[in-house]
């Protein structure tokens, strides 16, 4: 973690780069901006009345059956491959598709009414619709129909049947005619072999989940307290790349503005009483051990209230803190560690260090997994193991139940309140290591082997690497990593490909 001026931490000490010429709105310099997205609670994140809730947008999916009804012509080939040959066949297939889509429906996915296409005019009308994803059931029809349905400004998946129902024409020719345009090279913009699914509903489901995560990440509004930055020399362009690749809407709250908000909160007797009551309730929770001053915890809950006010004004659910190991401490009389942990447990996204090298990976992994994520400092991989640590870990890592935690001081400063979350031994985890240039991330799945108590950042896990430890050590990029419970690499790789980033797995 970036350290305060009196407690240098050599492993993390680095200049906080700013992107030259960037334009970022100052959140508190004028009226709050209008909401970009509808407000929908995510999982257990339930906001108090009138408070900004965690946000999730459903992926809008337009399913469309493409087919052609043939007419017999004597002494000529008159019908194409496939079992949809009559209007009755088509009607039966529409009912089958409807049942399958109903089984796939979830809060992440919104299916528009099923469409059917036999002509170019019908295809063009469908392509102009409001969907994020066009799901083509490619029973028949010529290649032009499918190309019209797959414009480059929308995502497309082609589904073909082999054994799950009536066999489709495009089970034969999806690769040579649609993807490769009758040559060896891929030629369909934005699509490759991963965008064709044969028979499998689970294969459709995880791809749509990945795209739902990507939709929620692109254009995400995030408040950067103290400004946007990036770790190290390689991170000097991080904020600019986050805007370029991920279209992040970065709004800034200055530290003088934050100091004023904290001062007003301290003068509000109602808020102070609420912070004390919330702190006491938190410390009474099963699995919590207090090993720092109670005052630090009370001040952490008051700072959490200020962070909620900032999110309310920005009408977003995502926040990051720059200079969190120095500037914020004297004005808040605590650290940001516990407030960030509390926000993540409530379904929001809250990151320390304002490192926009890694923050996009946290937003994406949060939306793909549906769980809180853990921004961490990695160590050197060795003997199939790597230690990950930071002072801001969520307790609700599985998105459902709280892990036990010791509430200690932040390690480098020995000040404030920071959770040492005892993450579950044996839990499967996904780990993402973004590169500085936004081109090639590294990822691996692992298992928590232990939650040690080394003299390093408070929340710490030893992770058994499921893959090549040597390859991980060789290919590591950037600095900070992002970790979540569960296995989400294939979804992450699929989503990253859509923004031109490769995921290298070890």
C-alpha cells in the first residue's frame, strides 16, 4: 500500500501518476450529475431509504430464429441442410427456444420477445433494436441475413443445434461461411470461434454472464477521492487508459472538500450518535475481535457515512481513495481501511490507492462473480504458493456470509482500524493481474491454503496456484492484483477479448 510520509513502505512506494491533459469533473464543485443507469440492488446490497443503492444493469438479449422455408423445384437441389423445413417446424422451434430462454432468465439477463427472420428487411429491423446482445438461432438462411444481424456495435452469439433439437444448417457452415467468409482467416468483425455455441445451455449462460459483467463495467461512474492515479512509473497513464478502454466516468472529490464533509459530519450530533451505535453493533457481531482503539472504529463508521454521502451525490456505487495512507488519516482520525471493507460488504465497490491499473479488473470481476472483490499486494510466487495481502478486504467474500475478522491498526502506520479477514481455508479463488498497458492480463485460479499473520498488510492469504508457478513468476505484470471467491477465468477471458485485452492463464 502507498505509505504515509512517516512510515515508508518500500515495496509499495511509488509515484501516483496522473494522465496528462485529462478532463475529470470535480464532483463537489457543482450540482450532482444525473444517474447514468437504473438503480437495482446487487445481491445483499440493500441501501437505506433515499440512499444510493448498488447498481446492476441487466444485459438486454434479443433472441432471433433465422430460417428459410424451401419450395420444391424438380430436377434441382431445392432445400438446404437442416430440420426446419415447414411453418409447423418453425412454430415448434420457437416454442422450444422460448422454454430454453425462460430457464436461462435471471436478474442479470433480460430477454426481449423472440424474433424471427427470413428476409433482409426483417434482419435489419431486428439489428436496430435496443439489445446489447443478439442471440442468433441459426437454423437456416443465407450468410447475408446473419451478417446484418451482427453489426460491430453490438455483441453477437450464434447458437446452432446438433442434438439438442432439430439440426441446423449453420451447424455445418458457421465456421467456413460466417466466421471465415470462405477463406482461412476470420472475417466477421468482433466474432471468433468462441462466439458460436453448439447445443449447450450452460455455454450460453456463462457467455451471457460475462457480457452482463462487461456491460456494467463499460462507462462505469467512479468517484476518485484525491484524484485518479496509477501505481508506479508504468501506471502514469492508467487513468487515461481506463477512460479509453473501459470508458470509465471518473469524478473527483478533492481532499479539501472531503475535509469539509468530515468536519460537518462531526458537528452533526445525529450522525455521531449513529456512528457510535453502528460501531457498537458491528463489534458485537459474532466473529469480530477488537484489537485497536474503539474511537478508531467509531470514526471509521462516521467516515463511512461521509463516503455514502459522496456516492449519493454522484449517484454511483463505486469509489476509490488516493493518498489513503497519509492525507486522509489526520482529517478523519482513522484510516479508510474499515470503511472500504464495510462498503464492499454492502454490495458497493470501494478501492484503496486509486490505482486505475487494477480498478477496472475489480469492477469487471465484481460484476462477473456477483461478489465483493479483494484488491491486494502480491508477493513472489514460489513452490506453488503466493501470498496476497492488503488492509481493506471485505468480510463477505462469498457474497453471502461474513468471515471472522480481527479489527487491528493499519500495519504500516500502526493507526486506525483495519480488518484482518480470516478468509476461508479451501475456498476457490480467481486472481487477476492487469498489465500497465491494458493489453495482456495474467490470471489464475487457486485455493486458499492459509490466512497467516505476518508483519505485513492485515488481511493476508496464502494461495495455492492451480497452474504453473514458474509461468506465473515469469509473466507477472503491473503490481496490484484483484481476487474473488469462485472460479471466473473463462468468463473474464471472454469479456476481455471484447475490449481487445488478452488474458494469459498460468
